C-alpha cells in the first residue's frame, strides 16, 4: 500500500483553464516547500512541459488507451516516487470530466483515471458570463457519477469581487466547497498556435515567467491548505498485479464502459525508487535522442525504459549541433514542431548528412511525426535528411485521434503482427503517405496505411507510448547492440 496525497484537476469542457490552474497549483505548492508530482491525463505532450517547469520534475502522462488501464496505478506510483516520493500529486485532466474515447462510455477520460487512482476531483469552472446558474452545472457534475468525488470547485475567469460572491454563495449552498476564485488576467495567458499551446521548451525564459506568475496568482486566490487537505483524503493505493507477458491491450469495446482494460506486462516500470531496474552486465549502448526546440514531444518513461534495457541516452539539438554524438548506435526522433524550425533544420547540412549516414548504416532509427518529417526529402520545400522518398507540407486541417494499429512487418520497435494503441496529432501531410511496406495499418472508414519501414528505420505519424508495447525498448536496444557488434 502506497499513500500519495493526490487530486485531479478537471473541468466541464476544454478551454476552461485546467492547464493554467493545474500549473499554477504546482508552482504555488512548490513555493510552499512541497515536492509536487505532476501528471496529465491523455496523450498530450505540451501541458506536461509547463508542469515540469512548475514542479521541477518530469511531467508524466496517464492514458488508459495508450498503456492499458491496469498500468495507470503503477505508472502513477512510479512518477510520484521518482526521483523521490512527492508530498502531493496534481493530475490535470483532459477535455471535459466525462469525455472519453467514445460517446458510449468514458474509457480514457479524466473520470476513468480518477476512478482508477481513487482520487478526489477539483472542478475548474469558467465563470465568464454566468452567476447563480453555475450551481445547476456543478450539481449535474457532482451527481452524474456517484463514484467520482468532486471535493471542491475553483472558478476561473471571475470578473469582480461581487461576481465571486455570487458564484460562491450559489455553490456553497449545495454543500460544495469553493476552493478559489481566479480573476481574468491577460498576463497569465499562454500563447498558442496550430497544435495548441507553444511548448515551454521553445519559450524558455518567457515560459518560466508565466509559470511563476501563475503560481503567485493561484497562491493569492486559491485556498492551498484546503487543496492539500483534499489531496490527503485520497486512500492508499495498491499496485495491481501485472498482466501476463505479451498479453495484448484489449480494446474498450471488449469491456464494459469505464471498466479497466488489460495491459501487457511490457517493460518493467518500478513503483518506487526501492525497486530499481535489473542491472545490465554489458556495456551500455549509446542511443541519440533528438531534442531542442524542434523536437519537444516525448514521454519521460521512454528514456527510463531505454536505460533499463541497457542504453546510454545522449541528447542533441538538430537545429544547432553539427553532428550526432560520437559512437551512437541508434537514434530516436520524437514529435514536435519541425515545420516551425524548418529553416534551421535544413540549414544544418552536416547534421542532416550525419543522420542519413547513420540510418543507411543499418542502425535502428525510430521517428514519430516530427521525426517522420525530418527524415523526409523536404518539408515545405526545404531540404531535410532524405532518408525517406517522401515530401511533407503543411496541410489545412488537423488530424487528431486515437488509433488501434497493427505492425505489418518487423521493425526496430515491434515484430510483425504486434498490436499497438497510439494516437495522431498533426497538420502536415506527407506524400506518399506510406512506403512499401508501411509502418502501421489501422481501420477508420477504410484501411489506413501509415509510415515507412526501410531496413532498420521506422518512421510514421503514429505516437506510441512504449510502456504499452511489450519489449519495445529491449527490441530497440538489441538492434543497436547488433549494429555495434557488426
């Protein structure tokens, strides 16, 4: 049994201010001397970047679709105890509280994760344009699912002290605590672009200043002691037993709405620092990881899983570094915004040539979304690495959604026939959309083939959480080790 005080920050809908409130809470609690563990429901990469700035430790995702519901508690406990046990965990939700994978249930919703973690919920309500009527909205959320415990409300976008009084009186009359009223402040706004908020890693000093201002604002307008009391009311968690090795992630349709879905054993994620990864007898194999402003999307567990499999991770910035790190035997290029930094990526000719040479040498290369674009011949007309015989351009619509995919052939990440749950999130289009063979196949209105497998190169739009794909890190590191021994 592990007792981590925890609270979920949810909302009736997207755009209510969950990220600002959650990030501000993290910053304010850290300023009070608390060790805060930051988490985000869903596949989002951008919000955890702001969480990490506020909390001073990696923001981690909790997504039942990507990794299986049985893995949510172990992954939460791992994050909340790494590198040391947190005093409190703040879990930011996704979309509306009960918005899940489909209209038929709330699988992978904020409510689903709150149930799995037995965590109380703070409802963030955008109060602009409403007064006493807000009580009816809050009443509906409190009573909709009796298993979900909404322990308080924070009103956002409050117009004045009088407005705050009206809101507080309306909701507290129902016996629901109002934990804070946060006023409209332009200085707290976080700028956005075509895929949402601009990543914190791209904004550096400015992002730090926004996070600090959020912390000050929340400390002044939210009852932090009440938030901590609510978090401490969460009961201890028991980590569930692992599923059998290699067991596939069952789709939500195969289980009752809202029920946990079986997860594969996959790569081990320790629940606490007292359960370290097994020691590796051999010398670590060096793996390069793309970073910098163009490649900011990645899950913290990927590095940990690679290290547990025997890799030494060496970061590099494709916009500035003129060559790959020395003696690397594998390359991982995650997501991000190469379209915004295409000129700098293209101008770094020596680095592009270094990447191309590594890929053609037979080293394993895994590239997701932004990495796919970087390995293409061109991006919006600017030369890229040319590893793939394809060209990419910005499109006019957003492609977004979960995917239930199968690997048609072996790759450095998965054997042929492996089933994986992933997601897409991009506005670019690549032509052709896939190679022969493709990296993944999934079904929408018709069969969709996505990405490329060229030798030991896997490149596609699909984002995959390796904790939900059995043996992915071991498979990749083994391929890198074979290349080193060749």
